[in-house]
């Protein structure tokens, strides 16, 4: 699992200290402007209780984002449909004069349990993929963690001083209506693009990142 939810130690080992690294825009956190991150949080400014691996002592997390929860609706509806399918199987096969009398009651129970385990695995895989697909923005860097079906994790990092441009796009009615979209960060040195996919309030994310590029406090 991505190592982001780790406690900050009071004293870091000497070998992990990075000398002469100062944020372009030191940020003084106001506890009244900080917020807790909950299990279904998708957009949190100045989140409390989380940190990232190798986080500097003077580095503060400005933004925690996940894909907008509305993007989970398709697989949730599919899962609900799969839950009720067994109740309609006899009715579906009845016109074909197919019965399941050749199955013993124990076999039917085992088949039903096996089916629901598959559905549960489908729900778990989709939820975990959404839960750990995370974007983190600090005043020093942006981190994009892409989590695919439990088996693959990709972590991309871009320093704020290396960002050349940042933009967002919303495709279709639903993305505009529910205010989510893709935020693209262009890295100047490598010419690569780091993307926060389906993030809530993309215009606000772009505003924060643009302020960092300009050396201002967002």
C-alpha cells in the first residue's frame, strides 16, 4: 500500500535531513483552517493527521484529493444489480423449462456463497482502487498516486519549482454539472505531464498550483 498515512516523528534521523532546502513560500498553518480527512473525503485543504514518505520538517500538505465520489456510482449500481441477480435466475430460465432440481440444496448454497464472494471481491477491488488513488499537494511538490486493481501502484512526483504549466478540462455534462475534471501539471524539465484524474473542484486545484508556480502563498 502507498506509504502516505504515516505519523510524523518528532525528530528525524540525521541522514534524512536535506540541507539548504527552503520552501519558496513558507506557510503558517492556521489550526482553524485545517480539516480532518475522513474515509470518504475527496477534497481537503490543509488536511490533519496525514503525512507523506520523506516529508521535510518544513513541508506542509496544502491539499489532499481523490477522484470525485460520483465516479464510483457506475460500479456501485452494477454491484447492486449483481446482488439481486440470483433471485431472478429461476424466473429467467423458467420459459426455457430449465430447472435446478439436479443440484442438491448444499450445492446450491455453495454456489450462492461463491457467487457473492465474487461480488464482494468486485466491490472491494473498486473501493480500494478509489480509496488509494490519491493526489497530494505541498508547497514544495505534487504527488500523484495511481492505484490499479490492487496489483499495480504508480507514484509520480513533481517539484513545484519544476512546474511549467497547469490546466484542467471537464468533458461532458456530468463533469461540468458535478464540478470535477482532470488537472494536468506540465513538468518543465522533463516535458512530462502529471495528471490528477476526476478531481473535485478542478478550478480551485489549478488556482492553488498556479499560486505555487508563481511563488505565492495559495
